[in-house]
C-alpha cells in the first residue's frame, strides 16, 4: 500500500514537472514584437536605416531590389544600420528589419522602406604605374550640378573622407586623373558623387585598379 501511494505521488510530481517544462518551452518559442517605424535616408556614399528598438533583441536587416523579395543582408546589435554597398545609378533597394531574442526567435517583418540610388556612372579610362584616369556621366535627375567629389580608398566599400579631389564643373560628363598613386601593388578603389541643387548625390558605382 505504501509503495502504491509513493508511486502515485511520484507520477503526479513527474506529470506536473513535464507540464511545467512544456509551458516554459512554449514561452521560449514566442517571437518578439516586430520593429516599428523603419525609416531610410541617403547621404553621399551611404544609405542609413533606423527603427524603434525592441528591448532585449538584436536585428536582421533584409534588402532586395524588388518589393517583398528581400534577403538577409547583415545583422545589427543596435536599432540603426548603414549600408555602404556601391550600387549602380537607378538601383532601387527595398529594406525591412526583424528582431531576434536571446532564444533566436525571430519576429515578423517591420514596415518596408525603399530608396532609389541616383548617382554618376564611373568609368576607368586608363592607368599607368603612377596615374589613374577616370571619367563619369551624371543623370539629368541630379539637377544644378556645380562640382564633383572623388573618393578613394584601399579597401572596397570604404571610400570616405577626406575627399581626394573636387573638380568644379557644371558639365554632366567630367573626368579626373589621380597622379598620387603608388606603384607598389596597392589596389585603389574609387567612387564619385555629384554636388548639385539638392546637395551631394549618392555615390557612383565603384571602380578598382592596381597601377
């Protein structure tokens, strides 16, 4: 009789424990809230995203060139992200963000935002052991062009300040020759922006060359 009673108590304890564990597991699979108020802005060489933070979460940033066809581009520990991937002029990027909690549960998508890159198209004309000649054309959508900014880096996607040169011209076709390169196996990366009525445009496509 004592053994039967102990068995019943043990079975009751085990069932209670299993139900408790299942309840805990159920809670751990509950996804967090979706990020809200996603916004996008463009500044010269970068596209910047920001959104309202979801407490205790990190984020996945999804990007695509068609609406509702985004794929994961990068992750972020904060509620902002800078996309400095060079894109051809006329490219439209679509973005949304999801939140991930400490159990790797992923939220539904935020609102979708988009931005169209309007920028010069950069072309490599020629290069020698100590110079690189570039030319570019600017779309009419960039109005009131007065000058250009030429950016150079030794790493892809890392072009930025300081500006290498700022040719002053109102022409929608312009050029520049960089005579400050080194003949030591270094690869140089270039992008160009147009400065017009509405400020500095997005950055052009990226050109790389090893003199």
